[in-house]
């Protein structure tokens, strides 16, 4: 009997090594190498299928100008927000991975989508974590049409591919990839080898048959997708469904998309009848109080291909400890510390002995720099106990020398704010539009000191 060959694969970068090490030599992460048995079955390695790529075709060298470009017809998911994140709809032959924390609504979203599409397209929903009766109970609770959707409870990938070849679905959902397994591998389901090989087999089937493959993925305790990093490289589109347990709103963000814009954002509301799309997200994030308190200010961030209005809140209070606290929710802590230093140096306002708290209302996470000016002005507003008004919107990036830098899509941000009733705007001077909207007071500034003087 041949001796079994083992390898150690990094769960972060996917690199494999002949022996275990505490630190991965490829990416530098600690305690990420996991052991698995290398499959040596001749049936999987031999023949054209073993040598072909995901498309099932052998390599052929051609000139770039010989490639015939064809418009790929997309399948609408039936929900505008989901189509937006996908780049316009589902592309035949694509592999899509949807991750999220337990209870975020991944299975609910996919069940809703397939039940509605089953009347026009053949759909197959494969569940490995729930029984068929549990899926049927959820569909009945959500009042979804159940007469056309095909269901199967299976965890063997080879069996799933056999069922798919028999049913010939246009859309195939596998819930979830962490519980699937291949009989030829010795490791347990959910291990690095099983997740990688199962995803590769399902993706190869989707490319060969033109089936839309939707995979459900688990996340780790730090919020990243569980399994090897190579899983994210295999698939065409990676989506993350996020939402806190105390909020009924869910955000679907595109982390990778070969057929559309990255970082596109879709907003849903969890109701008794499932996830409902929110077509105007700015309205739910701008549910402000009747009386505007000091430290409250609205800014415009750019999410994917559209502007989004969010409310920033800051609270500055005297510190009772030797080391003042700097706490921010939805913002980057290091950037807050940098902006406070710029405020002191170029704005002449010292908050070194104050506790500073910053929050983005609605659970939105801001990753761009266009909210710098709004954050600094909200801190000054709270520090001086002076509200800035309900009709004011602010956006702009702040440099280390105190200059106000322009932001991308400045005119689109301004028009979005005007559409929601804002009549005063503080923006970078380089973003000043040629045609000013009617009834809008525009304050274009080039430095932080000028912005503080104007307000």
C-alpha cells in the first residue's frame, strides 16, 4: 500500500508546505497551517478532465483580436438592490460566494431569490445544514411560492453534481460550502482541503454547463470568510451580508466582482416576510431628531456607484483619567487620532484633555476619506456646544498640512444632498460645481482654518 502523503496549507494565503511551522513563510501569519492528506486517486488526476481548467477545455493559444466578444445575457435576481451589488444581475456560468454571520439572512435571501426565479428558470436548492422540512417551513413562513423550486438535502459533492446534471438547473444554490465533502479526501468536512476541492469541483461544473452557482460561506469570529484564502480566488464574485442583532437593516457589500463594481452596497430590511430591499438608503440613515444637538452633522459617502447620506455624531467630554479616551464606531481609530492632531496644529483647538467619541448612525462603516471634514466639524460643534443646523451637509478630505482636498464624484454628492432637502453645503474649493443648484448656499473652503472661520 502506498504511503499517504500529507501537506500543510495556510488558511490565510493558501500556500502549502511539506511540514508544519508556527508562522506561514508566505504571508507571515501565525498558527494558520493545517494538515491534510493529499488525494492521489488516479480517476481525478488522469484524463482530459483532470488536465483541463474550470471551463473544461484544454489550453489553446490564440491572438487577442481573434476572441469574439459576445454580450452575456444576465438573469435578473428580482431584487434591485441585489442586482446592483452583482453588477446588473446573475451571469450564467459564474460562481458567487455569499458570506455573513449566523442569523444575518444568507439562506433567507437565497431562498427568496430562487422561489421567485423558479417560475422562469429551472432552480435547484441544495441544503446541507437543514432538512427539507425546515426549508419548507421557512418558505411557508415567508409566504413564498413553492410549486416550482426543486430541493435536495445532500452533502456529497459528487452526488450533488449528479443531481445537477439530471435536473439541469440554471441556478444552483449550495448551503453551505463548509459542510460539503468529497469522498476521495480523508480530511473532515470544513477542513482546508475539503473546502478547496469541493469549491473547485462545483465551480468547474458551473463553468462547463453555464449554471449560476451560489455558495453560502461561514465567517470566523473576526468577520472574515472561513476556509482557505484560495477560495476567494476561485469564485467570480464575493458578497458579504452584514447586520447587527439589534438592527433590522442588513447591508450586502461586494468584496470582489469580475462582472461589476467592487464595494457596491445594497441595503435590505429584515421583516416578517423576509428581506425587503431599501431603494432609498439615505432616508433610513437620516432619521434625525426634531432638535439637532451639538456634534451632529450629515456627510455624503460614495458606496460603489451611488452616493449615500449618513449622519456623523461626535461627543467631546472632559476626561477624568490621565489618558483621554478616543472611541469611534464605524470609523477608523487611527484616522481619528490623526485628525485631532491636525485640528490642534492647524485649527488651534486643543482637545488633548478631552474624551472624544465618534459614531456613524445606522451601523454604516465609512472607509473613505471624504468624511474627514464632517468629522472634525462635528467634534468642534460638540466641544463648543454649538449645533450646526439641520440643513447643512459637509464633505471633504483633510491633509496633514490642514488643506481641504477634493473628493471623487463631488458634484454627484452635492446633488444627492440637495435632493434630500439640504440647502447649505461646505465642500472643497476644487469640487465647486459650475452650475449651482437653485436655493443652495455653497461654502467652498481650501483649508481647515477657513472652514472653522466660516462656521
